[in-house]
C-alpha cells in the first residue's frame, strides 16, 4: 500500500468519523432538548416561567425597503389570549393585519380592507396565538412539535422544529445550534410563507429580544429595526378591533336578522324537496406531525314525512359490504317505524302541536326536526363591527359576535353559544347566512360536566352557497374540538364535512316511493 493510498484512506476514515458524529448528533436531537436549551438562552437561565409572565407585548421601530431605501414606521402588538396586530407604512403604502379574537382581517391602501377567510384566516389566527404563547401550550392545544432537521441560517448552524396545529397549520422555528436562540421563523400566510430572520438580541426584562428583523415575503424583503419593546403594557382592546374606515350606511340590523330567521324557516320547507350527500372525513396528526385521513363516511340524505333519513352508502370511499348494507337497511327500517309511530301519535292528538323546540336537557335533535337557527345563536351574542364586504363575488354584511353580557340562557344550546366568539357573513340580497366562523372562548360542560365537556378553543366553520337559484344549502364544515367524556377520556375531533349532489325531486312521487322507504 503506497503512502498516497494510506493518506487517502486516512482522510476517508476521518470523513466517516465526522459524518457519524454529525449523524449521531442529529439523531440525538429532540424537540424537548432543543426547547429546553432555547428557553434557557432566551430567558438568561430564568426558565419557562419568565416567558409565561409576558402576557402582552408591544414593539415599534422603523421598516426599510433595501431595494430603494424607502423607510417608514413599524409596530406590532399582542395580548393574551390571542389578540394580535401588525402595521407599517412605507413609501405611501399603509398595511395592517390583525385578529381580535373573533375575526382576522387585513388592510392596505391599495386593495382596501377585508375579513380573511379560508386558509388565510386559519394561518393568521394561528400566528396570533403563537405570538402570545409561542410553543408553550402546544400539548394543551393538541398540536405536534417535531424535529425537522438541521440547517444553516445566515452562516449559523440551526436546529429546526415544526409546530403543527390541529388545524394543519405548520410553523417552522429555527434555533441557533450553539446558543439556542430563535433566529428564524417560517409562518404561512395563505398562499405565501412569511420568513422572519432575527438578530441583534438585547435583554428586555428577563427575555432576550431580537431588535433586528429581516422580513421576507416571497421575493420581497424588508429590514426592521426595533427601538422599543415593552412587556406587559396596558393595551386597549379597541386597538385590535376591525378598523372603521367607511361611513357607508348599513341596513337595519334587527330587520336583517329577522329576515334571515324567516328565510331559514322557508329553507326548511324547500329542503324537503332535496336529496343530497354528506361526506365526513376524520383526520388526525401522526407522530411525524403530518395530518392524515383516519376514516371517512358518505351518507345520502332524504326526507320522509318531514324527517331526515340518513343512509350510509360508503366508508373510506368504498361501497358498503353486503353485511354492512344489511345492517344499514335494518337501521333504516327502525327509523321508519319510529317515524310512523310518531306520526300516528300526532294524528291521535291533533290538538297538540308537533314538538320541535329544544328541550332544556339536551342538544337539538336534527333528525327529529329540531334545529338551531341563526336567531337562536344570536340571542346569546353581542354583534359588533358590522361592515359591507364581498364574498364569493356577492355583497355580504359581516358581523363579529361575542358573548352578550348579562344574558340569561334558558336552553342548553343558548348556554353553549353564549361562550362563543366569531364572525358571520350574511348575503345582502338573499338574507341568508353564507359563512359562520366560531370559536369556544371558555370550556362548556354538558350535564354539569358529569357527561362531557368541550375544551376552550373548540372551533367550527360552516359555509353555504346558493343551489338551483332558490335555496342556500351547506357546502362545507370544518370542525376542530377536544372533548373530555365522563371526566376521564379525551376525544379530539378533527373533521371536514362536505355536502353536494343536491338533487330536487317531486315530493308527491317521492312520498309514493317512500311507502317503501327502504329502497336505496
């Protein structure tokens, strides 16, 4: 073996040794270890308690466009539980975005003001909570924190963690491998990713705060220099509310809501002329932080004598097996017998009106004809920030809503909605609800908590659209909630429900058909 060969072999062995060390170091990394180092560095050794003691934060300074040197003012404010606003002005362009605990919004001097919906809304609401709590309560929020590898940020080795929320929003955090400080965040914003690079750390109170930020949005970047960072300032809640920029007249709100309620009654009558499908997809976040489909069910819905018939027709995108089909037929048979029995009782007791109201002891039973109208929801709510907007190319009136102070609920579902906050989109022409976005702001106990309780943060989004130019019907529902059952078992529901295949049929013909309602 020549000296050259020995030298090459030695270099190869050294290289393998370095690789094994690096791989071993990477494999040894864990989210808990990285977070522990980060908290220690960020708090100068004082620990997580120091981070939790920051309940509000306000930062201000200058923002610069490095391409043309234009400068302006920059400010951001956050207050627990989830209020957040960010604003700047630059070369005549004013921009702001915020979340007030009910709805998220964005405004700029070019495109105007609008309420965020869809993924953009979910992303900003997630950022608002993150700005207040960081990763501290990720387990409570049913989020996943996973190690996403090592990288280099501006010449510094960094460990990357991915925070994946129950709503499938992913925030990436990059921590300096040597010092532990958070040096980059990647936060989704609709179709784009906002990247925050942090430097120039200085101690504010007990926290190491970055005073230099490079904000990158797509191909555009800005330099932000903060000259003031305050912890726990007294922030006026009004500062986070939807901006009031227009004096445009709004319709009579009580009259509008009354019309919405009446239209919902009419929809109930028309809906009996429709059959449609409902597909429910249940999802979960796995140990790798990936959202995956757990199971799905598809039902066909029709009506029989004013009662809804739900027939299961597919599971996990596959038709039912013969045994499953037989079980479903038996269930439908029982359902029909129950309807016939109820109808017979009604006939014998014609003087007694059909009971459709919500009983105090439980939730509405949609299959018995009970439902919650928008009027029921708003009885327990205070409407704020009414405004005109465009949604799906139609004019809408948007309201934020929050619990009504002093309201004394009489029914269980009124108690439930008395703990909700969110926003409602009402179609201005048809007086129909086009969208509802709601979040539970405090836990809700069923049966005094002995049966079950819904955890704070439970949320749902419901969207409706116009069908056949005569009726507004659901198109999609997103449901995210955590439930504690019998004080012990925790259940987390992460589902997407889609509605479609609406088909209008002849009511008389369908009644004849439903003399044998077991036919699929």
